[in-house]
C-alpha cells in the first residue's frame, strides 16, 4: 500500500520538480475524498500538477476553462427537446467526469461558481428537478489566480469551504529550475505518463483512510484547534472544516504507512486545510495562513 502511494508521489514529482511537499498534500487530499484549490501566479505549474495527478491515477479527466461569460449550463449540461422521442433529453456537461480541472475558477461570475456547490458537496447535480449522479470517484481540482489580478471574482466563503485544501506551489529553487530548463518539455513527459493505479485501487485506499485510528486525545487536540480558531477569528472553523482536518490527517498518516493519526499528521496538513477558511482575498489569505500556523504553534498537544 505504501509502495503504491510512494510510486504515485515519485511519478508526479518527476513532472512537478522540487515541490514534493505540495505533491504529497495534493495526493493526501485525493485520498481523503476532498477537493483541491491551487492558488498561485500563472506559470508555476498549477495546471500541470492537475493533469499529472489525473493521468497517474488513471481516471477520466476533463478541463473546464472558467471565463467571465461562462454559464452554469455550460458546466452542468442542459435538457434539449428531442423531436423524435417527443421529450426532453439531458445532455451532460463537462462536469460529469472523475477528475475535473476548473482552470482559473475565480474568473467566472459568482452565478457560475455557485453551480459547483451541490456537485462538490453531494456528488450529484439537480437540473429541472431531476437529480443526476456524478461519476465515482469525483474530484475537483481548481486553480485560482491571486485576487489582485484583473478580471477575478473572489470565491465566497461557502465555495471555499467546499475545498478540503488550498495549496500554493511557488517558483522552484535554482536546482529544480535548472532541471526543468535542461530536461524534457513537461508536455512531452505528460503524454507518456503511465497510470500507477486505477479507480478501484484508489477507492480501496480512500476506504482505508477512514479506518485509520484516531485516539480520544487526538480528537481533543483537533477540537481545541477548532475552539481556538472561533475565539481568534470572526467565525472560526466550521464543523465541515473539522471533518476535513480529521480526514486529511488520516490520509497523511496512511501515506506515512501508519494505522493511527499522530499530532504531527494533523500539523502537517493543518495550514493547508485551515488557511483558506480563515481568509479570502490576497492580504487575508496571507493572514489566514499566518493565523493557521499560529494556532498550530499555540494550541497545546494533549
């Protein structure tokens, strides 16, 4: 099991050079059955990471480019009248895929952004009063440009809370950048990337995540973090955030080859799970990460 996970980490890290911590966080998000938000400047590998993950997992992949004129029906699909059958027939949109890359999610209007809420929470969408289930597994990878860039709409708190994690990639260090400059084109490498697991293997790992043991002391520590966030922030972390923190910690422990969660597992994923829930725009996102790290430092481990 750990060997399979390490093979996945190694393959994605060959594409995203020098960012193994971000790669591990992204994989732990998938194992925890969460959705991932990647926020950073253009050109640092956000889309490439998304494609490398989908290909390595052997899942059906679709990409949706969000723009200001995109409509909800362009994502979800719509019902079209069939003259031969004399009834409306539903035509599924690009959201009906196992891995969906939402590129530049904050360039769409709030109306279009809201079309994702039901899908990300319930794994189905309702159109014209009819519920349509989404494929399993269903995983949204969204990239986001910093809020100070022209033509962006801030994600509302309800949308941010649907993302289990938010990570940043940043520019690579000099050694990693040299490897990229001298190596093969990332797009050429992507075309030959073989899957290291399939949907069944991923489902098995995701089921194993929920069986990773969490002791009462660990749950006390998690609840202490939630309580501290509610004292320090105007709203603090929601119960959904508490579940996200628990599941991400279980996934991180499984990736380390352990059958129980330790406080260091929670600390490893804590900032990525908490920060975007504690701040929205560029300045508050930075302060949100600072607040998350402060909570992890100040809340005592039982």
